[in-house]
C-alpha cells in the first residue's frame, strides 16, 4: 500500500506543477491600459535606444519593441493608449546602461 500513496502523491505534485506553468510566466502579470508617450530614440546601431514608453514621466523599456510598427518611428514623440504587461522589474537598457522598468507592449493606439 505505500506504493499507492506514493503514486497519488506523485500525481498530485505533477498536477500542481502543470497548473503553475504558463507561457513565459505572463499569466501572473495583469494587463494595464495606460495613456503614455512613445519616443523613438533611434536605432541601436547608431547609439540610439530604440523605443521608450513614458508613463507619468517614468521611463519604461519594451521587451518586444521589434513588434512596434515602424510608423511610430518619428522624430517627435507620439501620445498613445497602450495595453501593457508590467513586469515589475528593472532592466539596464541602451549604451548608457540606464535603469528602466521592463514592460511588454500588447497593443498601441495613437491618440
């Protein structure tokens, strides 16, 4: 009978493990919709920093900026409504190593 208990315990642990797994862990983060300013700072190849999203004056670095349409690459900033995942961690971005909040942009809409 001890092997039956061990089997049940193994099955329970397996179910808990499967239930806690998610794609890139994104299920644990809430999606927020914010009004923000999107700034294109230039290509990395010419010492730019790609896109930076300012929310309430705070810099946020998109982890998926390659998916932001090129139409937002502009010399001036763009006011947007952004649906984002806030990761709650800082990243060192750009050549300067500036510390910014890490986010994922789910969708953008120019205002």
